[in-house]
C-alpha cells in the first residue's frame, strides 16, 4: 500500500527566539535565523514556495527505516506523481536511495569485467574516461535518463562538424604550400626572398592545420560507444540500480558495414587523377597483387606479407606466430595466439578473438619454401646481432650502447634483435611502402580480403574461405565477399551463354554501339575471356614467388 504525502514549504526565514521570546544574537553580533518552512504565511500564494513529497519505505525488505523526501515541484500533483514513481521503483527492488554516481558505477562495473579480452577492456577504459565520465559522470545513477546519453552523442556530432572544417582548412593550406613551393622553385635564380618567406609561412600554417583533429568519429565508432554503455546499463538493471536500459532509446547514425571494392583499372585511373579512394575497404586485382609482391620481394617483411596475401592471417596472428606452432614438414601452422598493441604502442600476447579464430592454416607451397629459407637465415640472427653489438662497443667505448641484448622471442617473424614485429609498425610500414611505390592504397588488414578474392577466383567455396579466415559464421563470410563475386565472374557468365546453341552469332556492333550498316564488313566478335588460372609471379627467384592471376 502506498505510504506517502505531499506538503508545501519555502526558504523564507525569521529571527530565532529564545525561551523568553527575545531574538538570539550570535557571537558575531548578527541575529540568528530559522527557516519558516511550512509555517510561512505566504504559502497560500500559488507562486510562493515549492511542493515536497515524503515516502515511507520501511516496509520493503532491506530498506531499513528510510523515509526519502524531495522538493522543488511546482504543483502538488507533480510531487504526488514523483512520490508514486519512487514507491513503484522501490516495490520492484530498485535502490531508490542510492547515492552512487554514474562515474562510480562505471568504474565499479569495469572492474568486474574480468571476462573481457584485454584489448576490449582497454577500449572500454578509454570510453569511460574520455566520454562517459566527462559527459554525465556526476549524475546519480538513479537520476540518469536517455537525454543525458543522447546529449553526449550530440556533442560528438557537433565535434564532427568542427573536424570537417579542420579538414577543409588543411586542404586549403596544403594547396597554398604546393603553390608557394612551385612559385619558389620556378623563379629564376637568384630567387626573390619573399617567395621563400611565403613558402615558409605556408608550411607553418599547414603544420598548425594538421595539428587540429580532423578524423570523424563515424557511425561504426559511435556504435561501439553505444554497445559498451548499453552493456553497463544492462548490468545496472540487473543490480536494480535503474529501472530500464536508458541506451535502448538513444538514436545514433546507422552503421552499415562497407563491402570490399576491387581496384579496377578505371578506379585506379580516377584515384591517380584525383586522389579519391572509392571506399574504406579496397581489394587489389591479381595483377596489382603480383606487382606488389614483385616490388616487395627484397623487403624484410616480404615473407610475412606473402603469407598474409595468400592465406589471410590477421596481423596479430602473423606477428604473434611462434615456431613451436609451425610444422614445416607437414606444411601448416596452428594459430593459437595473437600479438596485440596497447595505445602506448606496447605489445602483449592475447588469445585469438573467437573459437573459430583458433585454427590450423596450411601453407601454400611457395610460402612454405620462403619460410624454410627464412628459418635458416634466422638461425644466424643472434650471431650477427652480437657481432654488430660488439663492434659498436669497440668503436664507441665512451658512448651508451646503441644495440641492446638479443631477444630470443621464439617468434617466426622477428627484427634483427630477435624481437617480434610490432603489429602497428607492420601496418605503418605497409602503408608507407604502397605510397612510396605508387600502388593503389589498401590497409594491411585488406590483405585478408585479397586472400579471399584470390580464393574465389581459384574456385574455393565460401565455406572453405570461412575456415581459412577464421570467421565465426558462414553468413559473415558470405555477406562480406559476395560483393566481390561479380568482379571475377566473367568466365562463368560467358560459359552460361555458350550453353545455348544458336543458328548464327549475335549481330556485331559498330564502334559507336549500333549494328553494322549494309555494305560494312562485320568485325569478328572478341574471343571469350579465358577461365581464371594459376600463373607464376616473379619473386626473388623463379621458385620463390607465386601468385594468382585472372
């Protein structure tokens, strides 16, 4: 049964009197005062004072003798409605008297999530301290509502507009730098000092523009913010801190996972002309893949990149692969560990992202040959490093040691000193390599998509590609790579047409697209494209590099 009441009071004061009815004087000489509260004669005026509620919660288990009060309501009816809501929440087990703030709760919740992978915990730690706490961390959990969370996302959208303006300013500054540099270069010698000064000022302005935030917080990132907070709110609902998950009603931009797009000759030509990349996820054709491998054949990361191109391990799976999980005689590797990177650039070992990711991958024959050769080369790595270290010490006795001790990491892909490659460094090196050789840009992760597209050309089924890449579900693989199939399906389309017998060939067309006119000699129809096949791609030697080309 509801036990509560409402009353009206104000903050008006009157002198405090002693037993004799005389005003009480404080030590500083001022008169002591008291609040009139419900005794104020002006409370009869509608606009004077505010309404309060009082609720007796003592009958609920675990609540003790609590009688919460709250004021600030304009009408008695509003106070009654708030009191009833408080009573209903208490009757459903909600801790209506909790003083825990959102910040305190989120930190406590994050501390319990020992079930999460370290990389996910680090992401959540960042979201909590960089977004949630500054936005509404001081709000009591029982007072948190959807509007507080929605306001945070509105701030993100507003900041995106600022970033957009920063990008535009940076583009303008870059144009000015190029024009200033061109004017200075093309000026006859001795070049006028003011041209050099213009170039210097333009470069300083560009540096300042590049220092400002320019990268959007896109729908995918916003969805991660929402998912993390929604998980915390669901936990709070289970703890009876709040009545419902306030994230459920939050509106954010819809995220649609981008489909991989192929770098066709037309797209490459457009990119070289304008610098525009057609989409966030791009895949090379077999020809471009072969060009990349030919250029990279002498690079220290060539063997790793070759493996990633054809068999599609993730970068953390490649950099974290130990020799103990490689069988060169049988030609396979067990992917049971991965190398992850903290925001501080520090690496740490982690388990694969899902059960499906823990898999056995067979090496293609070329990668197997490359790995065997790399294994032999790596055996002398410690000796070469120690020799270099000793030589430095002998040549520079008064300087600090430039070369640290050799690290026996046991990893397959290592640097000169035995340490495994930092996954982030591998990505950065890959991007710089593509830029230096003017290759169409893709991410290092997109080599997995290249492996999938090459497998599609070679005739592998979607199920086989799912197992190769370690996807958790068949639908993920099919949804991701179905968009690539039409790009490589010309031979199948021609084969379908060839099934139907025809009395005569289809009428040829003129270069302008219409049928040939009377008296003109029809040009022969072009031969159908050959079916996709395997071909050699030149490497360090004829036996070291093999790829797939249409």
